[in-house]
């Protein structure tokens, strides 16, 4: 059974700012493309949550997963519902 990716309010605001910045400085299509990549990576992580890199050096139980060469998703596995 796959899990669900949930964003913290801070993460949601960060993603929104990144997407807005790309839309303003590059193009709407580029921003939409990045948002689609983020959503696809979240779907993959929901199905295979241990794919990411262990980042205990930053915080206990923290993991990261690259979206592009300049962007990582940081997450903590939480199997409680």
C-alpha cells in the first residue's frame, strides 16, 4: 500500500515561491514542468519511501531525494495514520 506525501505549510510556501520565481524569470511552462517533476517525485516516494538518501547528519530520520541537480525534497518517514 502506498503512503501519502504531505507537505508542511513551510514547504508548501517554499514550493510556491520557487514556482512563482521560475514563472517570473523564465516561463510559465518551465514553472509548470518543475511542479510536475516535484509531484512525480512525491508519487515515487509515496510508493518507495526508502529511495532517498539518509541525511542523519542534518537531523535524525531525515532523508532527501533529488528533483533536479539544484533541488532536493527533504522528508521524514512517518508510517502512522
